[in-house]
């Protein structure tokens, strides 16, 4: 599809630079093919169908941003992306680095109590780095690492981000960005959902920095999709099978859950999953035939992004464009710390 179809004007004043006072205080735009209505996120439990399966991404954001100095002085910064090999006092990672032009192979950076020796530079701009720490890398990151909040917030991380840029159900460390639709959910809201006999299951998709990468190609088919590690275990495979048996919808909390579930769809049994543990580069855009996900809770996304393309595929491009125009006119809060959208039923293919 033409990337220009995913463009819209996002006033800077509508970008939610900080989280709302309470996690579940967000507004909720409810989108159907014919109309939009306006609710509150706290009303989500009553919008879920009885017996529905709610799927969450239990990835945990790591303190992946490291700031320190180059040999001889001068600031240096790393954004850790993925560990390769076992955890311990010495680990190999791939990372993004700044200022890249002033960094060379063999250089050692002082990053608080961590030391990073720079290795090869890959064609995509990532560096291989060797980290060493006095105890364990994990412990040092908790002490000297910074929360990797999105660059579009235009500020450094603050103490509040340590808690609020993390879902209450985060469990598996590995992300450098939060699965933001899940940020709205509270223990109380999840308890109310369970009390309505709605099943909850978890997948793990470690969100990478590619989630913020703008699409620069005129045709989305020409965009190089980023890879993210996914784990869809036997428990969620069985949970989806139980939902199908009771004719209940599978509800994804966030685009990361959609990508995880759709990456694991069973090609021989439409609507069902198979266990999946691998990287995914799945790009979902209008015309995609969904195999698993029936309903979606999501935030408002950047113009011309793959996240917006996914939601357009799910809701239908024209209904989504209408909803975004209305969200802008109604002064909804956008992006990671912003308001949410509820799409209770996916669009027909090609809508």
C-alpha cells in the first residue's frame, strides 16, 4: 500500500509527554465500521464479551540506555538491544551508539560501573559490544541504566518512568520499549476482568527500537521490517483452543500481541495457534488475512508507521482515518502515554 495513506497531521500538543495521573484514567475511543463512540478505559471490562480470551504481552522493559564517556573525554551513549549468550559479569550485546562517527572498534567506554568494549559495526548501524561489570550485568543495569523512553517524548527519563513505563504484569526482561496498550491496565481492572469470567493468557514479544522506525519507502512493501523475539507457549495455544470451543473472541492488548499471535497462527487450522519461539518480521497492512485475533485494544500511533498499518488492516483504512481525525479534533492524547482505542471486531479483508 502507499505509505502516504497512513499519514495524518499530529499536533505536537497532543503527544502525551508524561503518563496520566492514574493508569486507567485514559479516554477510550470505540471504533466500529459505521461509527465512533467515546468511553473511558476503566469501562473496558464491560465492553469485553462474556467468555472472551484477553491476551497480554508480559515482556519487561530493561534499563537499556547507558550514558558515559569516551576515552579522553566526551559523552557516549549506548542503547542495548539484545544479549547474545549467557548472562553474567561479562556479556556480548548488540547496541545502538552515539555519537557513532566518533566511536571505533576496540574503544572502551566507561558507563558508570559498566565498561563496554566496542566490536564490529554491522551494516544496519548496530555495534557488537562486550560489557563487563563488578557483579552481574543485570544488577549493574538496574543501578546505572536508564529507562529507554521513546525519543518522541523529547525529554530524559524521570523517576516516574521507572514504574509507569512498565506494565503491571511485566515478567520477562528483554524489551527496549513498552507494549503501551498494556500500560493502561491495573491489578484492580484485571481482577474485574477475571471476575467476569474472562480468561487471561500471556505471550512474550520483546519490543525493539524498530517499533519507532519511520517508514520512508513510498510503498510499504518496500519497507524492511524489524525483527523481534517472540515466545508463544503451550499455555496460550491451549487458551485459544478453549476460546474457539466456546465461540468466544480472542482479544489482543496491543499491536505486539497481534504480531505475536499472528506469527504463531496454525496454517492447517484457521483460528488456532501452534507453539512458536523465534524472531518475527511479520508486517501487517491492509489486505492481510487475520488468522487468530478477533478484537484489539491499542493506543494511537505515529503517522506513516508500521503500527498504524497494522491497525488499519484490522479496522479498515477508511474507518481508521475517520477515527484519527475525530481523535485529533476531540483532543485525545497520542502515543505511548496517551489514550486508547477499542476495536471490538476486525474488518473484512481488503476493507
